[in-house]
C-alpha cells in the first residue's frame, strides 16, 4: 500500500486556510501555493539518498554530503501543477522539469491527455509529480502510468488537497508511490470537486474565471 504523508505543519495549514477562502485573490493564491511548495518540499525530499564526497574548506579537507545518483525531476500536471514548481525549484535549483498535460473532461471527469515532454534520462531519475488537487485520482494515476511506461521506478506524488477517493485510487493502482498532501478532505461532490476543497485550482492560479 502506498504511504500517505499529511504535512500538518502549522505554517502549511495557516496558508492553506487562506487559500481555501473564496475571496482570496489570484495573486495571493499563487504566492501562498509557492510558499507551501517550499515548506512541503522540505518534507518530500527528506529521505533522498545522499552520498559522501571530499571537499576542502579554507581550514582543511573534510567529507561533505550531496544528493545521490538519482537526481530529482519535477513533473507538474498541467496546468495547476505548475503552481508548485517555482517553490520546489528554489529548494532544488538543479532539478529538471518535465511536463504532462491532462485536463478533466467536464462530463465524464476522466483525464484527457494533450501534452508530454520529459527529460531523455527520466528512467534514471527520482520523479516528483505535482498537482494541487487529487480528486478522483484519475489524472495522477494516468500521469504515473505514463512515467512508468517510460521506465521510471522512483516516483513521488505531491498534492495540496486530496479526497479520500483519489488517495485510495492511487494507493491501489500505484502502491509503490509515496503520496504527500497538506490536507485530506471529506469527499467529492456530484461534479467530482473536492469538499470543502478550494474550488478549481487551475482557474484560481491563473485567474481564468
Ligand atoms: C484539475 C487538477 C488535477 C485534476 C484532479 O485539473 O489540477 O489535474 O483536476 O482531478 P482528478 O483527480 O479527478 O483527475 P483540470 O482538469 O481542472 O485541468 P487544469 O489544471 O488545466 O485546470
Ligand atoms: N480539480 C480542481 O481544480 N478542484 C477540485 O476540487 C477537483 C478537481
């Protein structure tokens, strides 16, 4: 069973509370999402393998540590996953970024693929898939399927708000993928929106409604 980590840090919860409010502006929403990405990124990366290497300080030679072989690639699910990339890139400036474009069909709620561009050596990398919303889980599962078809073996999923239905679907379909969320909400409504959620994340990040 895939592990679920709920990042209950007070700073994350404080910022998420403001993001949920319907009167929060696009500008504030985007800024808060970036700040949460930074805070969650610290937790999401805390067990990355490190390797020792020799350095010389102004005083003497010593051993330091660096992130090991499997370099990190961030893969946002377009559009809303982009909102988490800037914060993560501040933590991991050397990360490569792949993109997977999926949108949810309004009637069926099933993901429709429209774009995919990944680094050539993606199969050698640890991949962090980002998407603020894990609702039915269809988009996340399809994105992870696609990455596994390209040979990826080390995949993590980072979301802001999740519904139990979406978590269950990812856990059942991809038991090897660790899931990190800031909140596990109550349920989905009849339009497959998360309740209480925060509305349409893409529209709120990009001001399209
Ligand atoms: C939203 C969200 C996820 C997906 C979650 O994207 O950003 O990708 O829905 O729903 P699911 O778990 O039921 O698949 P949306 O389809 O609205 O596209 P957008 O990011 O382009 O607005
Ligand atoms: N996509 C969103 O942006 N919000 C939801 O609540 C569900 C899917």
